[in-house]
């Protein structure tokens, strides 16, 4: 992890860590694989077997291609290597195909592409979404902005967007920071901009970078008159408010409150059981549903909530300049706000905030505290994704090792601070232990397992949503109260 590398040293230590993580991933090759295994196997088959004109129309599998074109081309390149492992994995009609050679190819392709992840000083995993090299691109773009290599940073982020559009979450931070720090060529001593230093040449240069990357990505589909079809795949609003598992955000709390109110309403006979919609929100399925008591949420409502949530951070980035560190804080808050209020948020999207937060955590104790709360809660919220028995001891052990090491390293870095957590934060984090015992070791042996199978997921989502909401709020308070560069709070 980047923060711990900075906190504890570089060189041989980092090389040994990277090698150790790679070996660990190799050991985990035979373990459980998620739905994303079939998703990416199908995308390999689609891009390999069909002409480009059919990529975003093919629907033999329910796991249709719904990533931007650069990722489609990435799958296309991989497919020409995959054919030497097992040609059958590239057959579109071989749904849910999983041979041992296919499994090895999928695992090793992720491990290999994580080279970029390691280069960008990151801590990779072996999820089938190829998140490693994508996060590597994001961290490289952040690094280039810290190095004042703005055009390179803009280029890398534009490329990243056309690999995976979830990074739109943090696009406002990039846009505002680049406009302020690059397009205005001079600042006043107090950090405010000189309006007569605005450079149209730099604006045009940035626009040209974004345009050229977009042209390379979307141009072929524009020529085929398929852009509406591509965008319909990228933004599937019919999938419903929540993903298959509740992301621990505001809507998890909203859903839980609606569930509690509906139960109370039934007990008090205030609601008609025949008029209550099926509680698909707790079924673990991807589908639309209607709330029972509270108003149902629309995509437009989530967009408005998200924009309102990110506006203060963007405002601070423009009017309270804090240099690249201010950009990083805004980026994290944009990611967290989108996670908190977005439509159909994937639970794994919390990593988009956790990973850059690790860079911020080594700057001051307050940020370290936010990072530890966010990473501990966010990582635990992913436990339901690994639900088979063999993975139970692995995920618990790995999280304990990571959490203990993170806390001890940051405590060493901020040794002058008496505590990184207050009593309330400590109590909350320790509560994850009893929650895990309840969900994994107690609930399966109760009579509620058959009648209320969603309870462990409900408890996990709601409990983690509290912690992530708290971390979001605490970071926001810090951003809003910190003075601009060159000023102190006394001034």
C-alpha cells in the first residue's frame, strides 16, 4: 500500500512486499471466483468472435459488454492470447464455461497486468475486474499532477475514463484543478488566481488531449452510428437503485429505514400486506424495486443528491487553494460523495476513495484517522462478496493483518499524537468483531436463516454505512475548516 510504503521506507522493502503479494495471489488461484469471472470470459468471446459493429449489441449472455471501448479493445488483445490456453472459452455460446486452463488464464492475466499497479505503488488484488492496472493509471495521473506535469496527468485520466467510466466520479476534481492550476499561469501571494493570467492556449491544449483520446475510443462507433447503443450499455439505469449487494452508503440506511417502517406498519396494521411490493432490495438480485413507506428513489434524485454532496469540495478546491494536496482531498470527497449518493453503486466502488486516501493519510494525524476508519469499514463491507466457507478464514486473516499493520505503521509515523481514534471511533471499529461472529457463526444456526436470509447482509451494509458516512463527514469538516495555502487558522 502506498501510504505504508511512504511511512516505512522504500527500495528492497517494497520489492519484497510486491513479490510477496504476487506469490499470495498465485496461492489463491484455485479459490472461489465471482460472477465477474464469467463476465470477462464472455467479453473475451464477444470481442474475439464478432466484428466491432456487434460488440455492444451482442446479448447471448446476460453479462453484456458494458465498459467503455478502450476496455473492449483490452479484452480483444487478451483474447488473442487466451486462444492458446483454451479456444473453447472464446465461444460465445459456452455460457458459464470454466476449464482449468481458462481459470489459469484469467488469474494470470490479472496478475500480469498488475505490473502497472505495482509500478504506481499500489497494493493489488486478484479480482476479475482488472482493477489493479486501472487504479495504477489513476495513481500515475495523480502523481503527474503532483509533479506539475499537468498534460500527462490529463492524458492518463482521459485514457482511464475510456477504460472504465466509474472514474467519472472524480472527474470534477480533475477538471477544476486543471483549470485553476494549469490554465491560470500565476497566483497571488495568498493563493488566489490572477484573472489576467488565464491562458487560452493551455485550455485548448487540455481540450485537445481529451478530444483526441475520446476520438480514438469512440470514433469507430461514431462511424458505425452506434454511440447511442454504447452509452445505453454504459449507463443502464434500469438496473435499479442498489447493486446485488447493498453498497454501505446512504441508500443502505434509507433502505433499512424503509424496511423497519414497513415491519412496524404491518405490526400496527397500518399497512395492507397485499399492497406491499416484494422486498427485492434484500434478495441479492439486480433489479428495480419500490420502497414500501418512504418515497421511491429515481436516477435523477440520486444525481441531484450527488451533485449537492460534491459541490462544497469543488468550491473549496477553487476558492481555498491547498495545492496538489487540496486536489487529492477533493478527488477523495468526489469519490466518496458519488459512492454515498449514486445510482446503482457497486460495493467495490469504495476502493476508489480508499486507495487515494492512503496517500493522504501520511500527511497528518487527522487524515490518518479518517483513512483507518474508511479502509477498515470499507474492506469489511466487501466480506459478503466472498461467501463460501473456504474463503472465510482467508478474508478474516488478511484483513486482520492489513488492519493491524496499517494502524501500527501510522501510529509509528504520528508517534507524537496520543491517540489516532477517540473512544467512540474505537468502540465502533471493535464492533466489527461481534458483527462478524453474529453474521458468520451465530445466524446460520438460528431459525431466522430460512425466513430472513437477508439479515446478515442488512446488518453488514447498515453497520458499515454508518462508519463510511462518518469518515466522509469527518473528512469534509477537515476540508471546510482548513485554511488556504499560506494562511493559518489564527489568521
